[in-house]
């Protein structure tokens, strides 16, 4: 049996290292409305396997970033983040990295 990843066996606070994925699409049938699609953004703590769910209205980069911002508002910003290579997560990663780089270059001025 292979060894467990070091991220899941090293001591850390809850949600310091997370995994992020989408669940869906799911449908909601309102009483007097047409059915609407929605997704669930799933955040899991790699060390404790605790789960945090965010409801999102579309499978877009913007919704993914907004869900991540809501997550970090309730929890701290994670030190390590793992997700699959879907286009939504890849472009969200690029957007977050460019905004972090812009902030760090502003701090140097």
C-alpha cells in the first residue's frame, strides 16, 4: 500500500490545505417557476476531511472565484489548494494569481 500524501498526514489547522470541486448540475423546480440549474462548490479539508459547501448559479470562472471569496470570508485563506484541471478552475487560478501578483507589486512601490 502506498504512503499517504504529506499534505494529509502533517499537522495543520482545519482548511489550511483544501481540495475544491463542483457537484452538479442539479435542478430546482420552483412551484410557479421553470426549472433552474445550480451547482455546489465543494471545499474539503485535506487533513481532517471536513466539508464546506457553497451554492453557485453557474459553472463559470466568476462564480468559482466568488465561491472561493465567500469561503475565505468564513474561513482563513488556505495555504495549499488542490483541484482538477477543469477550465473553470484553471482560469480561476490564473485570475487569482494575477491579482495576487498585482497586489504584491503594488506593495513594493
